[in-house]
C-alpha cells in the first residue's frame, strides 16, 4: 500500500509534507528509486503498517442486488449482513 502526505493533514497540527509519499516495504523495494528520481521524498514503512488505515467495504451488484462485504485484515473488523 501507499499513502500520499502531499497535502495538509486533517488533524492538528496539520502537518504538511509536499512531494512526500509513504510506501509499505514491498512496494518501496520495487519503486522507491524511480519515485526519488522523479523528485519525490519517499518514506519506507514496514509491511502491514497500520497507519495506512483499515478499509471495510460493501459492494452491491446493481443487477441482482447481491451484497458482498470485505474487511481489511490490518484491523479487527469483519463484514456481516443479510
């Protein structure tokens, strides 16, 4: 996963790090040098870094109405419904 921090943070003190991107280690190993040559400041984060957040989602098939749920394993979360 990656996270851009190229805009002011929502929370005080509204940290701002223009041109900066954070990459989890596998992605960092694969593309960090390319991004650095493009002028980005690249920060390596450990694999499965929890500061990237935990996504939970539900997708509804518009034709059938069938719901499919998923939860990110980084957090204690689950999908349930009927």
